[in-house]
C-alpha cells in the first residue's frame, strides 16, 4: 500500500514538473517570437505576464528596453525634424538678403543716375549688415547648442555684471531719447553661474529691447526665495498674455520689422537651458516682460 502511495506521489511530482517544463518551453518560445518581432520589425508588442519568476523579470526588463528604445526613436525623429526645419529656415533667411544685395549690385552696374546709385549702395549696405548680423547670430546659437555637459561656473556679483553691461548700452539708449533704469537691492548678490553665458543672455535681451522698446526700459533684480531678473519695456497695441513662443527661432512680435533676425531670444532660451534657469515672457497693459528665475544656491 505504501509503495502505491509513493508511486502516486512520484507520478504527481513528475506530472507537475512536466507540466511546468512544457509551460516554460512555451513561454520561452513565445518570448523568442516577440523578441524576433521586435528585432526585425520594430514592434512594441507588450510582453506576457509569465509565471516563471526569472522569465518574468527578463520580460519586464526587455519591455522596459523596448519602451526606452521607442522613446529614443521619437526623440531622434523630433531632433531630425527640427534640424531639417532649422536648415530650411537658415537657407531662406540667408538667401533673402543675399539675393537683395546681388539684385541691387546688378542695378548699380546698369544705372547712370548718381542719386539712384547712392540709394542702391545704401540699401545694399544695410542688407549686407543684416546678413552679417544673421550669420553671427546663427554662429553664436550653434556654439551654445553644441555645448555638451555642464558649463563652467564661478561665483560672480550679479549686480556688478548687470551694471557693467547696461553701461555699455547707455549711449545707444540716450541716442534714442530713452534711458535704462536698473533697480536692485542694496546688498551684493553673489551667485554661482557662468558669467560668460549670463552675459550672452543679458546682451541679447538688451539688443532685443533696443529693437522693439517704446521706452520706459527697466531691469529689476529681486531677491526672495529665488533671484529674479525682470527686463521690461513699453510696447504698443499688444494683447495681454503669455508670449513664450517668442523664444522659438526666427519668431518676432512685429513681423513688419524686416531688420529683425528673431534669433536673439533663441540664443537667450538656449543659454538659459544650459544654466537650468526658468524663464517667462508675458505682456501686461502694453508692457513687455522677460523674467529669469535663478535658484538660490
């Protein structure tokens, strides 16, 4: 009787292991099939919830790799799309003023009226200056975008940096019949940052201010839980709201301004990305605001 019981137990165990073996083989075959589909066709088929713990963990890891790979493909396609768009826009932006310069030079060759020749030369010179500015801005933007890893940082006096840069623009604003007011706390404000990149940001914002401002230009430094730098100036007949789209390349608020490259704020945006600083552009009551938030160290 005991022998029959032992034999029944052994048969039961054998049957149990046989069933699990067959099931494991089926799961492995299924796993290999899904892996092959993914490898050959880029499928993102969900892995099954396997009963075997080791195979289950492998399947979960593999599914995670599938999803990460898919995300990387989407990111790559987005980068390629933006790159193609950038190249197309760059080609158009450079070709337009260059074509104008060549056109006016052709007119100068055929023209005998000195007044017209002088006017054509002046227009060609302005177009050439615009083209030169465009090339320099694109070059500056490309250098920033190609920076890899952390930018080099050091401790600087924020107020001193801002005051020294705004002093360089004093005569420019004065020639326009305007002023540039800087408001800041009495205390020194020391921050750990890239003075070179922050200077690039301030220069480009002030260049933008010169092109579009209608007066009442201000830079305000506020120190509370964070450090905020707020650039503001008057503008005309613009609806209140969020204007962060102006950070996009070649986007301008006044499309009638043919002398504006629209790249300055893209340089600001790319530089702020490298420094991990938040920013915001908004308009309120016909006043333009660009706010930068620097986290306290």
